[in-house]
């Protein structure tokens, strides 16, 4: 898939000293003044807006920021000397970049109720604006309740599915065991019958469907429609762009790039057409109850011919005590050996089905 760039958004980070939420590009905590640690992860804001300021866009595209190897201060990617201590940034540590932060969220910020004073607070807050209590308890509590109610149900479904699959596998295994287990018994041939058939073909128009450029020259094209012929990662003529949900990728500068994974459906003409072909228009069948089967010899009309896919089926009827069995085969030699009154060994499986015969 191709990654399509939509724009940039500002991320945020939480100060590990005072838990103040700071804008991503800010290098010093607005609550306590502490510098941003190297290992602090940028986080998506509750609501994100694409940046339109050219200076911020340039900063977002400049690359990952660098932490000074001497004082640890965070510097912009284009800077060569630390703004805080003046140290050389050649050996500085660049922030990680390329991490998928989350889905792109636009629109108004939701609210969360403080578990202590029950006042409504912005959804991206961690501490209540009214009483200073932690809002994380409310969020954790909700997540815990969801997990407690959904996890057992999910586990139960999984066990039920596993149980059903195990029963089906066991049933198939038992069936195969009993189907292949046979018991020999003696049977006497009481009667025989046979059936032979030949198809009659005629030359005429047959309907087909294919891509327009794959249709034979002699084909007569009917209706066509535009259908997806292939999917590729790059744009092409007659293609339609199909993109997934936008998401954000940390650029290491306090900003994130908003992107979409896209692919391109290439359309082409898919058509119905007719082609004159030999096809079966009738099947002639002859039957008998003797040992001298013959093939049908139908009278062909003009424009007809006999097809090659002839079929022959022979049935041998056995009597074994009070039971009767029918054995079907396409082996003419075996059929003609089963003379009336001859004895054969019948191999009967557990389900009472005649599986094979031996003279």
C-alpha cells in the first residue's frame, strides 16, 4: 500500500514530575519548569486539528529533535549547538520517530466526570480542574469494568468454538474408522443391469464473460461494465483511490504526520460475449439387463455430432441371506464376470454399505 500524507498535528507530553500535560513542541514543563526527559513518549491529544502555520509545518517536517549529550536539553533537528549550554550536538541523541501514535481524531473534545467531586472536565485532562483529584481513576475504573464484563464472555465463546471443532474432528475420525472397517460375507448374483449414454452436440452461440481485451476475435460482444481488474499501490489511469482510516505517526519533534494507507483499484471493461461452440443439446440413453451392453446409435440432425464424453454404468444385484445389495461399477470385465448364481465375497462396512466385491 502507498502511504498518503494528509498533514501534521501537534502532540503532547506529560511531565513525570508534576503530571502537567504540555504541548509537544514545548521543551520545558509549563507546570514545574523541568526539561522534557529523553524517554518521555509523545501522546495524541483528545482532539486534533491539522496545522496550517507554515513555521510549525516546517518544524514538523525537519525531522526528530536532538537531546544535548551534555545537559540533556531538547533541540530542534536543524540546530548544531545546544541552545541551553552551547554544547556541540554532533553526538546528541535524536528522539525516536516513526512510531504510530494512534488514529487521527478531529472534532470537539469529550468530557470526563471527576470521581471525587463529580464535576465535568475536558476528556484529555488527568487532574480535576475543580478539586485537583486524579481523573485517571474514573478512566481506569471504566476500563476495568469493561474488561471484567467482556473478557469472561470472550473466553467462554473461545472455549465453545474449540469444543465444537473438537467434536466435529472426533466425529469425522469415528466415521472414517467405521466406514473403512468392513466385514466379509457371501453374496449370490441375482440380477444385473446396465446403462450407457452418449451426448449429442450442436454448433451454436454460447454465452461467456471476460475482460474486453481477452475476448477472442470471433466473439460477438454484448454488454460491458466497468469492474475492478487489479489493485496496486501506485496511481494509474482508470484507477480509483481507496484509503483506510487516517492515523498519526510520531515525527520526533512534538508533531505527528497524519497519513492514510491507500491502494488503487484499476477498472477495465468486463463484457458478455457469444462464441459459436459445440455444446451438448441432448443425451441418448440405452439400458438392458443382460451381459451384452451396446452403445446408442441416435439419428443425428444436420449440424449435430456425437460427443466424446460417453458414460457407462453397470449394476450387480446380490442376495446375502435376508439382505440385498447393489454394486455399481464402470468396469465392463468385472460386470461380465458376475454371472447369475455366482458367489462373491461382499465387503460390507459398519453402516451396512457394500464397499467392494471379490470373486
